[in-house]
C-alpha cells in the first residue's frame, strides 16, 4: 500500500490517492450473497439513504490485515515524511509542538481504533455533503471492484478513483466535506476504514 497526492489541484487539502496492489488481485466472488447486513441501525423508514448500504458480516483476513494498526502507522509515517504532507498534519493537529515525537506514529500509537468494513452500495444510495465527526482522525476508501461512482469532495473538482485496488485517504477536517450518490444499477463495493480516536489529548 502506498500513498500519493490525489492531484496537484487539491494538494493544499489533506486528501491522498491510495493504491493497494493486493486488493487489485482480490476475487470479489468470495463475498457470499447471504452475508450482507443492511445499514439500518437506529433508522426507520424505507427512504433513509443509508438503507441502500449493506455491510459484509464477516472479516476477510487478506483484506483486513492490510489495514492493521501496524501497517497503517508505517504508511502514515511514509506519507508525512514529505514536508508538504507533514505541514498539512501540523496545521490540523499541532501534535508535535514540543518536539517530543520523532514521527507521527509515536503520537498516534495506542490512540486509534481501526474500524475496517466491507460495504456494498446499491442503486439509490445517497449521503449528502458532510464532515465526519471529529472523533475520527481519517478515513480510507478503496474499491473492491471497478466501480462507477466515487466519493466527491466539495472543495475540488477531482473525485476519488473508481478503479479496483485504488481509492482515497483523507484526514477529517472542514476542508474534506464529502458526499456520495450511487444511481447505477450495478452495486458499488468498497473497503471502508475509519481511524477513530480512542484517546484525545
């Protein structure tokens, strides 16, 4: 797994392209049709947009191990080694104002829960523009198949990739307000990973 800025046009935003070769090789036929759970927690009514999203009820080891805490922190250190990326992180969090951390992973170690899920969006899925709750540090979305729709960031004309094994990672901030609308008949399959703070300091 490695990171690149999504586009020079949004290089001032905390949004990066993600390419994961191992997911490009994933056989999506391994996902069983009867193992999907509708996203209806705490919701009522057939018109709730999230009820067009389903979660896969089992872990897929070969995918979930990619997003282990150890692997994520390793790649975040690589990402923020670049001075421009590090400046973005420092602007958002000022995490190292006393120079006590040699790298971001030292600050993040033990502070994050990794919430890794496989999601399926069916026709009609729509979530309007929003900023994720501040309890989340960042989010990965990676395509499990060649999809036809992707996450849209309101601050840019550039959307995240729809190509299998590619996606986007962003830090949670008011500049990364985003939305999704899936109108096609084909299903959208993604890996959806949120990095949730369990310790705030």
